[in-house]
C-alpha cells in the first residue's frame, strides 16, 4: 500500500546501544584483569631476585662476561656462567664443558 509506513527498527538500535555499553565495560574489566596479572608476574619475578653475580669465563681462545640474578648466590653464579658460555661454546658437549670450568672472576652483590 502506498503511503503505509512501517515502524522503524528502534528495538534493534537500542539493543546495539546496550551491547556497546556492555562491551565497553567488558573491555575495561578485561584490561584491568590483564594489567593486574602482569603486575603480579612482575612483582613475583623480581621479588625472588635477591643476588646478582657477574662472571667472566675463558673457554678455548675466547673470554666472555655475563651477569645474572637469582634467589641465591649459587644460582646467580650458575646462570651467569651459563649466559657467559653461550656465545663461546658450540654444541651441547662444549656447553657442558664450559659450564664446569671455574670462572676467571666472579663478583656478587645483594639486591
């Protein structure tokens, strides 16, 4: 019929407005949860780092120095030596041998 008007789709428009409000709130809550989780991870990781050691290792004809931190001096020394041996050793056998060599120098400090 000419001149007959159909009702506008207002319920759909209002539903999309409601979804937008919920979506914004959901995004905000999700962002806050992610930030809280990232903060917890940072706090728990850095909180366990109590000692920092710098180790110099000579392996083959090369020398390298690396620094690492950990909960104990022994762990920090081991991790620093592993990091120092990384570029010097090629393959698993050399990595194990380099890790067993006493370091040329070692300095540790409490954090």
